[in-house]
C-alpha cells in the first residue's frame, strides 16, 4: 500500500524540483525527505527518481505516480469536506492568505460578516504575496487564499489547486500633472513593488508592451505609500482600483485598458467544505462599493 504522506512529498518534488526545496517548504531535513522517497520507491517496486549529479529528476513511472497522487489528494479533500458537512455547525480555524490590498479593503468586512454568521469559526489571516500562495496551499499552511493576476501576468496553472473568480478591476496610471499615458511617461522615474512579486512583473511587462523599459527608482509594496510618493513627485506608478480608493491631493489617476482579477484559491476537492463556502459567501458580500474618482463598482464575477 502506498503511503499518502510519501505521495505528497513526491508531488511536492515535482513542483519544487529539488529535495532541499521540499525539505525547506515542509519543515523536514533533506535526509528525512530522501528516506521517505526511498521508502516510497520500495513500496512502488519501481524507480521513481533518477539521480543526476547532486539533483534528482522523476522517472516516467514517477511522473505517472504524481498524477495518481493528485487524484488521491483531491479525493481526500472531498472526503474531508463531506465529513465537515455532516457535523453540526462550523467550528475550528480557517487559515486565510491575502495580499495587502485585499487585507485592507475586503477582509475586514468579510471577517465581521463571518463572525456574525459563524461565531465558532476562527479565521486566521496571513498576509502573503500571491506568488507564494500555491506552495503554501499545497503544504496545508493555508486553507484558502485571495490571489490576483494581471493582463500581462497571467496566473500559473497548478493541478493541485482550484480557483473561483471574485472581482475584476481596472488599473490606473498614477501621476502628477502632465502626460496621461504609459508612452508619455517612458522617461519618468517609476515606483514599483519589490522584484519577485506579481505587481512588479505587471509594471515591467506593461511598460515593455508600450515599447520601453521602466526606470524604477523606488520599490514599495503598499499602494497607499506608492500614491504618497507620487504626490511627493517621486515618480509615477501603476495602481489597481482597490489600491487607489483615496488618492492624496496632487495625484492624477488615468484609467488604462488593463485589468486586475482577484480570485479565491483553495486545494482541489475542497470547494464543498462548509467553512470555505461560508467564508467565500462573506467575501462576496463585502466587496467595497466606493470607487476612486467616482468610477463605477468593479465587475463582480
């Protein structure tokens, strides 16, 4: 009989590529991960890994087994959801990942609604960049997360996860007086998020699509701080609608033909879990109505 915990390690290796990365993510030692994978090979009766110098790659049998592992883990999530439905009332914790804009604009009202309707359910929020969400959901560190993607930075596919659309919002060019398009700001100083984040990639790729590479002067993740820097004449920036709800004096917002889409992500098979369903309902009831500069409410999906 194949051990489910070892199957989970093999699946994680298929995503992360190295035993060291799997060990770091799941808080094991590399030797412990190697021992568990060796035990899985003995259970399977075939080689699952091929040693290549100091690294490893999956054999065809290993790749096939990862596909079965995805199906097994999905069914376990479905079983957990069905058992939770059979219980009376919602009790326990739900671990939620969210990016900073959502933490500030969406989550407070959603958490308040959840507390009114399900007082025995304890939400625990961990602010994290969407680029870090997928491995944390797979590892079980999070039960649900808010993630986003941009027109120029689509979300990477992950067979272990499912998503549901939550809202769609336009992007704005935040600037002082002067040009009101990306091309007219090609020579300006730019303010962008830290490298490695989706927001940073969005800024770089949007400018590249307009025919230039942005000269980034400041790296700031918080959009309120970004707008304050724009007001201080420190550069221009791309800001999503939820991040531009209350621009300071002197900041001009020009809507661009670009969108940001926020989604609810969770492990595949967990969609019917009542705790996730309850929080999803609270989220959908908590989308803010106020829009910057009198723009309409975002497109709810």
